[in-house]
């Protein structure tokens, strides 16, 4: 499933990176083909293939995948019947789009003066996701003592472009899903890091270009679950939710232990003493557990929050890294300043093992992938602009020339003009020194406090 998602998002990345506009350039008598543009619409929408012009009599031919499907003189037939219209003003409209409509459309408009315009577009038809029931549900799975797994779904079809699920923790921090299996997006919370309280999930479809989902769709609503966290794992653990009932229990035991209910006979007195001893032992055990529960509560109250990830600026926590991807390409210095405006810095990718997975998760979530070509990667926060050959990370620490992160033969300071560092993924994640003035996408990182 993961592989399928990656493949689909890669295709989609290609689509959104293409110009969505439909460019027409009037040509000479022979006509000019202006190249194929990609246009995306959602299923059920209408698409104007060409605007008409009532003032200039013209003849229109419409082709799909090089087959003539309609013209000024003939109505569309077969699957395009009563949906593809060429009207008297020579405008061409395709209504109520279905997924089978995707393909390359070419429209040839020949005017009465002999001039003509040829334009073509590749139509991509998006589809909304589908779920079981009318809205998302979220459930928790605590079968693993060290991990709370929240599951959000059930998504029977991810849609195209595929949606993902984003999570909100009890303090409003946004978290990316950590997986997807059996129709559910998952969020794994290590018990030691999780916060008790309300977690929510919803389909991550903030940009209308990202998925085909109506703004009013109930699928957009947050699904919520209250998570209680039991910090103790032994058999004597005391769920915090039971804290008040535990206090009551101790009070009851104290009352019982101090009551003076001596029987008349020796046997009764002995039975009373045994019973009382048992009660006292039980009381002690409960007091121990009560004090352990108090300590746990203190620890939770004193725990520093992993605050500082500026959610309001679009940063999201990926595996303990607070990151944001900028797809609009900038030269290195502009990218650096952009991050700084956010109170962040260019991403310090110091460890392939620790920083690589959050980077790939960020890209996957954004429907992007890391370029396999050096020179087309993403700017990260390292450069040798101060002293040639001495690379520094944006936090001032040294990036060694012998670091295993470098691609083979790098850094090479090609043409004596490569002082900034990009990340790419020919097979493994690698870094390369590159020309700072080249415009690349980039990743910003905000420093956050983890416990
Ligand atoms: Ca250099
Ligand atoms: Ca280089």
C-alpha cells in the first residue's frame, strides 16, 4: 500500500508542477501547436477546452488521443455523447467529467481567413477519497505496552490525488501519520512521549489542488479520541483515571482497619486479628501505589512540552523533527532568509539514519519526492561561504569533508563556484555542494524542545 501511495504521489507531483494554464498562441495558416499542457479537474466538474469567439466564423475539430471525437459538424458520440459540446460560437466544453475522460485533447480551430490555432491538453481527472460510513472514526490500540497506536479511517479509497491524514495532539500540535495499513492511517505514540488528552485526525486536504474533496464534505471533519496514559507497566499499575477511586478505596480501608469490632470468643478475636492484618497489608500496598501514582502525576505536570513547532506557519512534527517544505524554488541565500523569517533555519541533515526518515516522510506527505539527480535537489543548511572548503551547518557546527553523507566525489567545488549544500537521492540520501545562485526547493527546520 505504501509503495502504491508513493508511486501515485510521484505521478501527482509531476502533475501539480506542470503549468495548469491552457495556453493558446495564434499561429499562421499552418497553425501552431503550443505543446501539451496538463489540466486537472475533479470528477463531475465541467471543463472548457476552448473559449469561443462569436465574431470570427471558424471550424473546430476536437481529437482525443489523436482520434477525431467531435467537430463543428458532428456531435460527439459514444462515451462523450451529450457531454462534449462544440457550440455555434466554436467554444468547446466537456461536462460532467468522468475518470475515463483522461487523455490528450487536441482542438484545431480554423478561422475563415485561413489562420488556425492548435492547442492540446492532457486532462487528469481527480477523484475524492472514499471511506466506510459517513465520517472518519479514530480508535486506539494499546496492546503494545510501550506504544499507543491511534488508527484513523476506515479509508476504502485514497482518492486521486491520494489524501493522507494529519493528527492534532492535546496541545494543538500537528503530527503526520506514521503509517497506513488495512484502511487506517496510524499514529504511533511512545508511552513515554505521549500526552494524555484529546487527539484528533482528519483528511489532510488543505489545498484544493491537493485533493478532490468538497469544502463541506463531512469527511473533512476532525474525528476525536480521548487518550488516557498509564505510565506504570507492572501488574500493580494504577491507571490515572482511577486515581480518585483509589483515594476513596484507601479511605475505606483506613476506616475498616481502625474499627474496634472485637468478637467475644477467642476464635472470633483471632479471626478479627488475621482479617485486620490482611487489611493493614492491603492498606500499605494501596498507599504505596497511591504515592507512585502521585509521582507519576508530578512527572507529567513537570514534563517540558515539545513546544516551539510553529504550527501556525505550516510546520509539522515528523519523527521529532519540526519541518516545512518550500516547493517554490529560491537561491540558497533567499531560502536561508525565508527560513529565518519563520524563526527557523535551513534543515540540518546531519544523520542519514535520524534525519533521513523525517525528510522522506515530509516529502511523501507533501506529494513530493527527493530528486535522484544532483543539482536538482533541495537546499539544506550547510555552506562553505565563509572559508572555502570548510563547511558549516546552520547551527555553526562543522560538516566534515569526510562525512559519509557526501555523494561520491563530493564536495568538488566544481568550477570553483560551489559553496552551498543540497540533498538528493540517486539511490541513498546524499549531499552535494552546488552553486548557491541556482534556485532549488528547500526545507526549513524549527528547533523544538523535546523532553
Ligand atoms: Ca566551495
Ligand atoms: Ca558539487
